[in-house]
C-alpha cells in the first residue's frame, strides 16, 4: 500500500500534523495534545470502527507514539499525557520497542488458513479433493469444504482449482515481514517478536487497519528548533519528488529554512564517501585479499539482519559508516555544537541513530511523512519559493543510493574509475526475504568474489515506510536527479578532503 493515499495514511498524517502544531506553541502543550483525538475523529459518528469511542482510543495511542511515548498498558488506567513532562524536552531517543502494535486497532486477522470462497462451482471433476494429500476437502451442500484440523496448508488445492475459488488467508503484516517476526498474542492480535525484528517497518506499511506504528521525535525536534541554536538538516537522496513531483530541491531547502533549520545538507555526500571507501575495500580485501565477499553497510535493516541471523558474515560487512552517519560527522566537524537531524524514508534509521556509537552524531531522525506533517503545521506553500537545485554537496553516484541497485552501481563506477581493468561481480537483493536468501547463498560459498548490496525495502530507499510518493514515480524522480548531477562520481581524494 506504499504510495497510495489510504485512509490509514491520512489518519497518521493528521495526527502528526496536530502534534506538530502543538509543539510549535511554546509552553505546556498537554491540553492541546488531549484534544487531538477529538479533532481527528467525528463528533458522534464513527468513520472506521463500530464506535466513536474505539476510534478515539486508537487516536489517543497514535498521539502517544507521535510524542515518542510508549503505548498505554491494558491492565491499569493511564492518562493520555502521562509521561508528557519526560517528552516535553529538546532531545529524546526512542525507548524500545520502536515498532508497536496498537491493540485496539488490530482486527485480529485470520492467519495461515486455506478456505473455499463463494466462487466455488461445486464442479464434477473435484480436482481439489483428488490432490489433497490429507483428505481435508469434502463436499458440503454441493460445494468444496476444507477441514481446518486436517489441512496442512500445502496449497495443492489452490493450484488446481479451475475457478480460483480456493484462497489462502495470510495476515498482511506477517506476509510483509521477511524474517518471521510477526506472531499472535493469546487474543489473536498481531504481536511483534522484538528479538527477531529489525525495524524495517514493512509490517506497518502493510497493515490495512493502521494497527502498527513507530515512535516519532517530531515534538522534541520542534522544541529544539524553537529553543534556538543550530539545528541542521541532512536529507536523504530519496527526497526527490516526495513533496510534489514539480517541487525542486531549492524549494525544499527554502521550506526547511522557514521551518527553522539553520542549514541543509545532502546525505548523498555521505553516500559518496561510502562509495569511495567500499570501492577501495572491495579491491584490497576481496579482489586482492582473503575476504570472500563484501556486504554493503548503508541499509540498517540489511546489516542488522546479517549480524543477527548470519553472525559468520560479520567480517564481510563493510566497516564504512552509513551515509547518514558519515554526513552527520562531516557536519559536526564544521558545526560541533549543532543538532543534526536526519530526514529520510526509513524507520530502521531511527533505531540506528539510537545506538550508543551513533548518538553523538545524529540527534534526531524523522521520515518524509513526518516532515510533510511539519510543513503542513507551518502552512508551508512551496509556490512562494524559487525553483532550482540549490543542493550541491554530492554527485550522481551518491544520489543514486536511493534506489535498489544504486549502491552497488555507485561502487562499481568508482572501481572502474580508480582501478581500471579490475573486474567487479555485483549482486543485490531487495526485501528481507530475498536478503536472507542471498546471505544463505553467500554463507554456502555461492557468492565468493562478489560485492553484495542488500536493501530491506523492495525497491530500495524510495520504497521506505516513511515515503509519500508511489515507488515508480519516486524512482523516476531519483533518476532525473542523477542525470542532472554536474558531477557523476566522487573524486578519489574526497575522503582526504572530508577528513581534513
């Protein structure tokens, strides 16, 4: 459902916008926060649930998550704004877990169940009955019927039905999770296994009830901006087109400055730095060394997947900083007292920034979706700003990191430029399920000599759960940005320049 302006997306945007508006009002905003569930629902007629009270209960939990607070417990009364004082600050990292299921919003979807739909014609051939290895299908009232106690979910009946009348029900969030981190609690509601979860957010993007959400820092970020001092934005290359196909980087930069940011940098600068470093590492350690293969490091969901599920590959994961961190460190060398805000498409970046080794570099992480709510809260009109590029920190190679295959392509371009004649074997995987398969092949020795790029989101960063634009349009916007870049690949001495 990414890229579709669904009702669940509209609800999220409205809550973020209202929380942002409350944050921009100096002083105690607790009363305004308490009003939000009433503002985002109808006075007395429910729009989505069986009662207005349930809709407001769900909205209340969304407000808490947007404030960076945890969901309220189900076994004792807790006020909507309990914990407000701890969140009414200018700096706050996420208390785990980042991804949470809102119990009152979950529809308790049936999971892993094969059943016969009303498309069944009760045909004479009955191929479904013939192929079932457990005799789980019988004829009831002239139609096929699946005995759930006997069914082993092999899917043979689905494959042979001439009317496509047999379907497998799978919980959307579980189907979207490539690592099996979604289960069910004792009441049938979705439950996230935080020991398995890598915070890619695909479950959140796939839930048609909006029952899964992540925590936000927008309230604390706005408070930091209002406090004064330097607050610098670093914006990921997937931003192209996200706020309107015709909206240019110059207009987005002007809007960010109007919101209160001191300066704006491209995260593609850090991507350029990473491409150079990983090009050297691939040649020195894979081609000329003993490393069997090299795994790129820019996608946190991919690297956490490798470290958590394939610990034997740790030595093959690039030690290069992610573009977010490399850019932030570059910024803090020039502005040591500034707060750095990463603006991007990714939920997993929130988890990355909260790690002890990254905290001093990245102070806030917000998504394009959250930034769009801030723009709305400030009544930003892009038409007031002059169009143009305005951002000149990076090359086409770094900007291409936003799409699947772009990381490996940038590294390959650097190798071809810096090491003429050296061959490069490229592999890339999209989505955690495919990433897992790729790591299994690498572990088995099937990918020796390769540069392997992994992206947690199918399509790359432009398909992240914090994006706004449909994936196809986002890819086209990034491609235009790459084509229009004055410099195509970073100079070999960029690392030395940034280190000076």
